[in-house]
C-alpha cells in the first residue's frame, strides 16, 4: 500500500507579526426600500508581512472605513505561510477558484512583479519580489485573490522536497 501525503496548508497567527494592509477593491451596494436607497460598502483587503505570510478578508459595513477595518480583521484570521526562495517562488503553479484561473511562474532576480492588480496585491504582500503571473479566466477580484492564495499554498518548499527525496537542494533544481 502506498503512502499518500497530504498537502497541509501552513497557517500563521497575526499576533506575532507586523502586517501591512492593501485594499484590493471597494464596492458600493444599494438596497432599495420604500423609504429610498440604503447604501453600504464591501471592502476586499489583503494583509501580509512581506516575508512569506499573506491573508485575505472581506468586510461589509455602512461606512467605507468600517468595512476596511472589518476586512483587515477577517484577513488576519485567514493567514497562510508561503515558501519564498531568493525573492521568488520555487516552481510554476496553476490554480483555479470558481471562474478565476491563474498561472504563476518564478522569475530571475530583477524582473519584478509582473502581475495584474488583484494578483499583484497578494504577491507583494506575501513578499515575492520577482514573479511572472497571468490571470487566464475571470477578472473578478474576489476570485482572483482566492485563486492566487490557493496557488501560493499549493507551492512546495524546496528544502522539504530535498529532505523527503534525500537529495541536496541544488539537485532538486538542476536535476
């Protein structure tokens, strides 16, 4: 019988790290009642420490600032750890979430973050400095953010791969 390894999501807690917030999008929602329109706001927020920890959250409230604050609190509850090697990701990764499909590839030093708006916010918050990314499906920011975080959690740590295979780190990349 073969062993099946689970790909565990590496989570982090917000209390021990300094997080920076980025607002990805703010939506104004109108509810029509017999007294007129009632406006509320929803804010999609990404938080990260710039060293491999990132999370996303959604906040809804009657005021923009309150929605952003709720989004930040929600994002701090959904933090994940991302393997970063020399400022980039260890390998290519494709991920889907609903209609959004994204592709991220490692890039050489000095390339920068080549990505669209929603993906850029997630990758910069995670601390990835050099990466090539493309959104192949839906452009819905909520789904693109979730697909990007899913792709980042699916990445395998090269040190762990080398240890599991019983080989050196250079052999993992050079074959």
